[in-house]
C-alpha cells in the first residue's frame, strides 16, 4: 500500500495570495490569519506575494495570471461575499467558485479557496478570526498541503525508465 503523507512544511515554497478589497475589514482579518499561518509553516516572508483585487469576482482572473507565471507553488484566494436582497450573491459566488476551480484544472497549480460566502456580516466575522476560527488560516494550510502533496503524487506515479 502506498501512502502519501501530509506535510505542512512551507520552507521551500512560494505563495501568491489574492485578496478582495470589497468587504476589506473582513478580508484583512483573513489575510492576517493566512500570512501568519504560512510563516508558522516555515514560509519565508519574501516567499509570500500579495495582490489586491477590487472584489471577489476578480479573484479567479488574478489567480490565473499568478498560477500561470510559474513563480508560485500555490495560490490562495481570500474574499468575503455577503448575501443581499438580490440574486447578485448567487452569481458572484458561482462565478468565483467556478473560476477558481477552472484555474486549478487549467494550470495544475493548487488554488486554495478562502472565500467566505455568508448570509450576514456577523457570520463572516465569526469565520474571519472569531469563534469559528479564521478561514484564512485554513486556506493557508490547504495551500501548503497541496503544494507539497502534488509533486509527491506525480513522482509516485512516474513510470520507471
């Protein structure tokens, strides 16, 4: 039986973090949790690049450019979408989710999804450093784990020469 072990060692990895300015007070909290966790996993401060975009809908486009650059082992997307009184919420959430999935599929680069989709600001607060933790931390851990796992998986399935 082959087992590919989890690793949270970010010492040799580079990360791009794409953050939405919309709902910025919440996004700053997600970013703080994310960067603190990357550093705790051993990432060097100069191995973390941060790009701000206008809103959550723009996250996938910036993530795609960064993933295709070849400079990063993983990309992390951070944003907050809060339900309003119109169907706009569903369109934005669907577009962001589909866009991030397409970036991963098209580039092969791990893209961690740290986008909160909540009914109200209170729900977002408890997920951005409140009683339910910080989803920025979770996104950072997912990025590190996937960036270390994918090369192991590829190597593990190479055919012998």
